[in-house]
C-alpha cells in the first residue's frame, strides 16, 4: 500500500492506473493510447516518482476508462514493466502485468506507403515484436520504439 507521504497523485474513483512505467515514458504512454485530453477524461501523471523496484518510475491515471487488451498489448512495447490496475469505486479490482506479445496485428500501420498492407487489399497489418521496436510482416520495415506512437492506427 502506498504510504500517504508518498502519494503524489490523487487516487481515482473509476478507471485505470498504469503503474511502474519506466521513468520518462509517461507522455509516450499517453500518445500510444491516443489520449490527449480532448476526450474530456481526467488524466493524472506522475513523472520520475521514487520507486523501490525501478529506482524512479512514471505513473498514469486515467479516470473513467478501462483499457482493452489490445491497448495493453501496445503499451507493453514501450512499458514492459508496467502494471495495469483497474479501479472501481476507489478499490483496485484487477491488477495485471503487461505481457509483451511476439506479434501484434491491426494496431500499427506500416509507415512504408508502398507496403502491400497499405494497398486496397483486405490485408491486416502485422508486426513481429523485437527488443526495441517492431518489424512489418510484409515488407520488413522496422518501426523503432520511439516512432511507434506516430504509426498507430488509432491516430
Ligand atoms: N490507486 C489509485 N486510485 C485508487 C486505488 C489505487 O490511483 N482508488 C493507485 C495507487 O496509488 C497505486 C496503484 O493504483 O499507484 C496500485 O494500487 P495498490 O495495488 O493499492 O498499490 P500497491 O500495493 O503499492 O501496488 P503494487 O504492489 O502494484 O506496487
Ligand atoms: Zn510494411
């Protein structure tokens, strides 16, 4: 349990707490989830908060929204140590660690405009997950970790 002296960001009533995000990655997490405040949801961010496990960590709290599995998958690409806490009526109802998939499909668009996955064909994009990015199944283009937000389908 967080001790009161350590609690820097208020508790939320309903929503998702993304905890144990590597220090400095919180804004990338928001970008990956397509959260820019325009949806009207309350979002709180703690950056470089002291953590026993990570030394320093970021934390993101999104009020009124529970993340889907595909959102959690994509999150794992930039925040492999993150824990996802689903909060309902102020209580943590579900806690899970993100699991890095070997492969992701339908989340990221290939940045190569000539790639067959971008043609008018009924082909879903697919990417193999590497240590520091993903590789297109169809053309081999590598999207690095820091370029992922720009290649997301949701944007
Ligand atoms: N939290 C929150 N609002 C709530 C309940 C919890 O913002 N209504 C946050 C806590 O501040 C914490 C995270 O959700 O950052 C997980 O809560 P909890 O499981 O109670 O904390 P810990 O036991 O410290 O979690 P862990 O073991 O995963 O570090
Ligand atoms: Zn491609």
